[in-house]
C-alpha cells in the first residue's frame, strides 16, 4: 500500500489493491459507495435501441445523436478499460424521519409549490463533477499518467446500467437504481479509466412483485416495469420539454413545478434512504416550503438570483413561469378559500398582458380551470 501512496505503480498487485484505497478516498470526498464495471455492455444495446425507436426519449435528441456510443464506453472515450461508478446520497442531514409523509402532504396541498427533493440544494452536476475530478486526481497520483474522463449526467452514458453492473444497486421498475440498504435517493457519477481494475460484484434485484412505483406515477409514464416513456414523465415535462406542455397531461401534474418524486416516495426501499452531511445538499429556502404565489412573484432577475448555483436555473424563467401557471390552474380546480382563489386568479390575470405567447397560453388554460370548477 505504501507504493500506492508514494509512487506511481501499475503492477497487477497494485491495481487489485487500488479499489480499496479509492473507496477510502471517495468516502473522504462525500461519496457513499463506489464500484467498478467492465465496458462490455453489448447486451444492453437492444433495449436502448428499442427505447429510442419507440420515441420514449421525446425531445432529448442528444440521447439518439450518439447512437450506440451510450452502450460502448470504449468508443465514447477511446482507451477506456473500466468504469468507476460512484453513488452520492442527497437527502440533507437535517431531514425529518417522516420525510416521505411530509412530502406526500405537500403534494396534497394545492397552494404549495412542489420542487423535487434533489433540486432544493446546490446543483448536483457541480458537486459531483468537482469531487469526481478530485478522486481522479488522487488515482492519477497513485498510478501515474491516467487516461480518464468524468461524467455526471452530462453525456451519453448508461448510468443505471453501469451502476447495476458494478454493484451500486439494481435497476428498479421505475428505471432508477435501487439499493436495499439505501433506496434510490442518490446521484450517480462515473469516471472512465484506462486502468484494468477488478470489477465489482453486481447485486441481485429485490423488487419482486411490487408495483408501487408504477401505480404511483401521476401520468402513467412508467408504461411497464423497467420501461419509462419520458414524454409523459413530469420530470421531463417540467425540465426538458421546450414549448407547451401537452394539455392532456397538465391536470395530472398537480403542484409539481420542477421534477417529480412520486415513484420514489412510493418505493418501500426508500424508508432506508440515507442523509448526506455535505452542506451542498441543504435546502435553499424557500424551495422546501414555498407557495405557488411566492414563486410566481419572482421576476427574471429574482429567479436568476435565487437559483444561482442551482440545477433549477437551467430551465430559465420562461419555463419556470410556464410550470407554475399549470400548477396554479390545477389549484384552481380544487376547493379553495375564496381569498386564495381570488389571489391566484389575480396573479394570473395581472401577468397576462405582458406574457409571451407560450406563457399566455398556459395562463389562459389555468384561468379556464377556475371557470370550470367553481
């Protein structure tokens, strides 16, 4: 082990011992688990092609643009011999024990603005990318010049497939990675390496006959176990969808204005979800407790200021307002106190004259919901 710490060493003995040292470094950097996957993903190609052929990727054209490179790490990054996978839990350290019940209660409150749990802290792309690079630097110090590339939901990488093959967990029926000791509330990241590290042992799947995630999906986006139609997914609709949200799907969105956690809230394994002590994942107020009116009041300058360093900023103020308009419309479909109903209608009506055509269409739809349900 001294050779690993003090001088570059790529002997087979040193490489076999290296994963243990990498795990120690990873824990120091805030990661929860690491694994090693081989690069032969040939048996995943048919499923990927079928998903693309079905059009389930929607407007995420980048998923098709790279063809089968997503399933061929050595083509995506020439020279890659193995992939180091990393898990980072993202629930904040201060989260209450009954967090699932609290989130479900918030979803049932039409006045609330529901932001996905992972997006209430610092942008995970920034957190993981920086720390994965630090981990790669430590590996390079141990073995010498290192061919590598860091990924964190930032390129055509089959993250769940690699995580499953490296022992991070198994693919749940909602298509996310599941671990029987920690659930699914974690981020994944990868380092493509030109090292022949010994692969980790995969784990067995433990979904059994459970279909809680399928039954919980508000829009029926999980069209079959292990098969997601992103075009119906609220996370896709509120984040990736450019242009109008399909009218037929708007009522099912409820008060979800950025992302959706329903399939994870319903998953029994998430009773074991772990907290992370990194302050990056502490919630930025008011995102954990905001009302629709609170967030509708943000003009573009306020939006940019309040979302600095957040994953939310990338959707821009226009989509942000579009999403909130839909949520307000869904609130107006509910039984509300008269003053709240009046305030919501006034907020929409005041914004309508200066709204873009896209926003105006969603505002007008929202106002019609009040007319139909009073």
